[in-house]
């Protein structure tokens, strides 16, 4: 980092910006990497109007998108209504040293690189794109509505075929809009985990669910739970894919257990995740984690396989609490929003891909001219 006049360390301020429309662990991972490059991370989020102009209508409102980004634990501050094209003026306005973006291309409506100005000025850094997830891929999974995408069996071919066609123009594949498989590693979990043990005086709160397509409804719920104690330590129990499919049906979960783990770990209100938590909140689980309080939102609680109430034990102990998040957003509703926008999405992706391919072609020509 640069040093200020008095020889003291001046904090390095980092800028990121984007639509953050369907925030997934790929976005969180980008913000994690950006935050690691400095001391303070400011994230600019575009307005609905700007996104509609350059890309097509967003699925989430700007208020929902601001809240989602603010809930990611590596974000220090958000800048609502950030301009679509990143300029030096914006970086200076927020006293940011440089801007960070993934190694894919972002283009304006007329096909210009939105980071050209900051790149030329040497105030641009790049971070690695997360393999195996993209908004396009998630939308493809929703539109297909089969059970195959979260199991690695041969049925998958059908899904692959579909996602490969999703949002694709007739010509070529852009490497940025394609689909690839997410492979979980222990390293990635360590990077996302807080690594903090509960401290004496902490209130250990347990919440359980699918937390599929981690969204602003989940954030509202977790924030409310977080406010229940002075020193909350929230443990989120994530059910295995098969379990979620048993009580949600259709093709849920849309994200597999590994993807859901990272999405939840990226949330600033969550301290720990139990990967593949039992559906029934057992005495063993409560004792093992020394749980003080168990919370559930206002959504329906489906009985366990044997017809029993999964919250029987915490209720018996008098430590069960229903929490009203004030949000009625569910994974189902999000899927409906997306299916409604399906045709616009497909058109949007074809346009995006055509622009990306044009840029690749221009880059290739430049290379050839050099040689």
C-alpha cells in the first residue's frame, strides 16, 4: 500500500462494480479476492435503469441488489447507483486506488470495454473467475426443471445439451458465457469460512434449511436472527440435495450442497455451516454445538420421513423461535420471475455472446497483424 505523508500506512481502497443481479458464490469469490488486494472494499451497484439500457431488465430490484451485496462479508461499503462505465472520476470520488474485475469482458451497449479508461491509467487489477458457475448456467437449470442437474449421473446429458443451447447464438461459443462444472475443494471452503470459534458469552443460534439460490429473503431472515442477541454466533445447517428434493420436490435444489455451502458462508451474518445437517434437529446436534436458540422462518415446515416434527426437540427444550423476516421472497418466486423473463434473458445472452465473440475476433486479428 502507499504511505501517507507522515510515514503511516494509508489504507488501500479497492473498487468493484457490477449489476449483482443474481448474486452467487462466483460474485462473492470475486469480492473476496478484491478485498484481499487492499484494506477497504467499496462495491458500486448499478441502477435498474442502467442495467435495462445496457443488458436488459434485471430480475431483482436495485433495493434488493443493494441489500444482497451489503450482506457479503468482504464488502465494507456499497455505492448505490454506480455508473455502468467505470471512470477515473468514480475511483477518485470514492478515493479508491484501483478497480478490480474478473477476467471476463464487460461491454457497453455499443460494444466498448467498460474498463478501458481505468486500464489505460494503470488503475485496474484482475482476479480469477470462479469456474463452474454463471448466472446463465443457473438460469438454464431453472428453465430445465429436471432432477438431473445435482446428481452426476448420465441423465445429465440432457441438461448439458440444454444449457449449451441456452442463450447461445447459432455461431460459436464464448468462453465467458459457457457452462462448466463446479468442483468443490477444501481450500475454497477455508477461504470462505470465518474460522472463528464461538466465544464465551456468545449466543449460539441454529438455523436449518436448503438455502437454495441464496437470496435477499434469506438475508432478511438471517439479519433478523442476528439481531436477536448481543453476541450472536449463527450456525446454518444445510440439508443434503436428496433431503431438499424430498421436501421441495420438482428439481430442487437448483444449487448442489457444495454451491449452497459457499453461498451461505459468504454471508456476514453466518459464522459456521453444517454441511449435510440432519433434517430433524436432534438432541445430539443441540448438545454438540451447545445451541442456545433454534430459529425458523415463516415458511412451512414439512414433517420428517416418519411424520414427526423436525423441531420437536428444540420445542421440548423451550428454545425454538419463529422469526418473521418481513420478506415473502422464496426460491420458488425467484424461479417464477426468471421464467417470466426467460425470452428476454435468452435474447440478452445471445446479444452478450455476439458482442463477446466480436471482441475475441478483433483481438485475434490484432494478434495476427502483429506477427
